[in-house]
C-alpha cells in the first residue's frame, strides 16, 4: 500500500476503482500492474487506500524499494464480493 500522504494528495478527479498501467521496482524492469484505489468494500475499510499488484513473479521480496507506477486507464469501480464471505 502507498502511504497516507500519497493517497490524501491524489488529484480530486481520480475516481475510486481499479486501474491498469505500468510499474517499476527501484531501477528494475517495467511490468504490467493493476491498482485498487478506494475503501476496499470487501474488507469494510474506513480509510481510502492505494494498493498495487505488479504482474510479475519476483525472485525475492522488495520491501524498502521505491515503487514507481503509471496509471494508464480505468477498468471498473470497486466491488464487494459478498459470496466470498
């Protein structure tokens, strides 16, 4: 997840939902990514968050690295999957 300071300063015209784009960890290669922006209704979060899923299998963890992302487009709004509960 991105820090609150990043989420709190998103442009006002960025809607909550699922986005697609590109991501890079540190100075590494660029990979496809999807990002959720919002309250994650399934978990009933009360604070907006941004969570990125990089579509790549990494050989090791990359905690502490800088994650750079480029949002290219919007996929859909957030959904709660009641059937999973």
